[in-house]
C-alpha cells in the first residue's frame, strides 16, 4: 500500500522504450520511480526556462516597438523600486 506521501501511477510504453528505460535506470543505479522523478523535474525546469525565454522575447519586442533604450529600461526599473 502506498504511503500518504506517494501516489502510485501506471504508465504504458512500447516494449523497446520500456527496455531502454529500465536499462538507463540500472546504469544510473536508480529505481524506475527515481528515474521518472528526475526526468519529471528536468522537464519542469526546461518548461520554466522556455516560458522565461518567451516572456523575454515578448518584452524585447514591446521595448523595440516603444523605442526604449536599455539605459532607459534600467532607469525606469530603479525608479520604481
């Protein structure tokens, strides 16, 4: 029975992928669950990085449209603090 701090999940993979997954876990000396948690955390980090990049691109586009220089941006940021 799972502990209150764990939820049991079932996933399905093609047989070849399942073999590779188990092999990777063995090579790393981890359980399948440990490897999944590591992969999931990595995915979340990458997703956050992508969102930050998209936000930066959006901001850069707006700044360009408004014709604001980097110096002006820094001045405006520090004025608001």
